[in-house]
């Protein structure tokens, strides 16, 4: 069912408008306007190979296909030599379609550069991974990057109807019920290859269950599709963009306190076979970065979930992962601790450090007292409320405040307490209503905490 021309291609209309690079490449046989190399980036089943072959057939050019899974530098050089010969002797241009170019090493990709730069071949490369990270810069700069999109429902419906009727497909041997077609479209998730595979499996099942005495061809029903396909096959590549997109959506849903969305993305990762240890690590990071001191229990719960997954494995490990996800998504949020260490590290990297104040320096080695180390140090436990007036930061950073609690969760209480602690440390007067009780006295704000 692979199209032989661009006119038969379903979807990707944004790349197939009149005058677009792909259309020019397919129409132009000898001119320079259509000789630009392209990199096709998109999910599986969106037509990367189809477009490359349609371009070659439409333009009358010689077409050579290599897969980065099996080809090496020797194969690439051989194609370049043959392409140069075809151009010089017969005036025939060669389209080199390289599937899964992201699997090529840097050295293998570099071997493509002379042929692309000198026009020996027109490279049409396909990848499911972001070319910015998987394709070497010189090759990327010499090619047009075209992004393919998942096929829409209408595109998949067109493909299914065509496959049922076309002589290259089922030749009308079965009928496709409306609900069955809708189910295949939903299960395919924008992947044309997956849709056709599901249709073929369902058609075989329909033929096997068909009563020979019944009038009309076998009918593919939604029930047969469900039995044949069994489940929705998830689009998920543990090394590709979908891996990063789903975990990103998961973390952002937790941060956004959308527990339902967080559980949805968690389920997608679990069902796709994502490493549960990777999920657990991200949950631990989220507990520290996004919840922090607004709910200090979030971190031990996240760590406990990670340990539970290691102890019991999968599939039962999904339960503690879900429990931790629900806790984090519904917990109060604060990135104050995360922001605080970021600012502190920023000061250190910028050279804003200074010497440790002498009262805080180690005074246990010989001669330390003579240098004034430890002199004037005030032992906190001897002071009222266990807090002594004392400067701990270097002089250059005196008065610097990194941690700024939010008004969420426990930080509603930490904020007023921190103000009182800083007042004592700096020798500043505390509010009269709090002086008697010290830094642990309840304030009006703390009393309002949930």
C-alpha cells in the first residue's frame, strides 16, 4: 500500500504544498532547484520512507536505500562512488535514502559529507530523534530539516478505506464496519503502519470466522479488532523524543497539582515498559524541587516508593509509584529550597565567597587559638531559645538571604519563624508579642496555616 507518488500520500499536507522543497525535489529531474538534501524528522509510521520513495519514483532519479542499522562507512562510500559514476556517465542523479540516520556514528555521518556537498547524491535522511542532537552539525547545515506530524484521523480513515478496496491491499475481500474503522484509528495513534497492521490482522480474523454460506464478504467488526489487536500499542521510544516528552509532561503535571494528568502519564510510562527506577528518580527530584519544605514528608515518601520498587519489582511496583505520584501532585508546592541553593551556588561560582569568619574556624589544631580561630564563638545551646546573636556568613555576604519561604503548606509556619531567627542572629529587636516565646512562638500567620 506504499504510495508511488506524492499525490497518493496521506497527511503531511504542510510539506506537500505547491512549490515546497519536497514537491520541487519530486518534480525536478535535472535542475538545481530540486537538488537540496533533506532530513525528515517525525514519529514512526508518519511517512518518512514513503515520501523518500515517492520522490525518487516521481522524479525519475536513481534510488538507493540504506539503513543505519546495517550499513557502515564502506557501504556509504560505495554508494557515493556509484552515484558519481552514474552522474558523470549517464547524467543520472541519485537519491540516497538513509533510514534511522540517528543510529550512525559521527564518523559514519562524516562519510556522507563529500557526496552531499559535491552533489553526487541527494540525501533524504529519516530519523525519529531530534536531529539537533543526533545529526552532526555540518550535515545538518547542508540539509533542510522537515518535521513530519502524526497522521490525523481523516488521513488514517482514507488509508484504511483505500487498503480495503485497492488491488494492492485487500481487494474488497472484506467490509470494514464504521465502529471497527474508528477503533483502528484510535488504536493507531497517528501511525499509518500500525493502522494497516491492525486492519490486516482483523481481516484475517474476520475471514476465519466467516460462514461460507453467508451472503456478502466477511465483515471486520469492532469486536474482531479488539480480539486481534488486544490493546492499544503505545507510541513510546525509551531513547527517543517521546521518552522525554512524556516524563516532562508527568513532572509538569505533578508540579501543576493535576493528579489525574500525572497518573495518566505515569500509566503511559509503565505500560510502555519504561524503567521504573527512572520514574522513581524523577519522583524524588520532583519532591525536592517542586514540594520542598512546603511538605517535607514528600521526599521520604518519594524515597520510600523508589526503595519499594527495588524490593518488589514490577508490576506491583506501580502501586507505590502511583501512591507517591498522588501525594506529590496533591501536596502544597514550593521551590524555595531549590531556588535558594541555586542562588548560593551562583554566588560561589561568581567568586562571591570571602573568608570564613574567625569565630567559626576550626580551633582544634596547634596554633589555631593564636591566630584567633574560634575566638568569640558563641555556643548556640547556651543562648536563650538555642539561638545566639552571631554572624555566620563571610563579611562580603553579610545580610545575604537565599531562602525565601513561600506561603504554602509548612512554609507558612517556617516563614515567620525564619524572620524571628534572623532577627536574633542579627541582634535586631523581635516583635514584643513574640519576644517572650522566642523563635518558636506562634505568630498570627502561623496560626492561620492549614
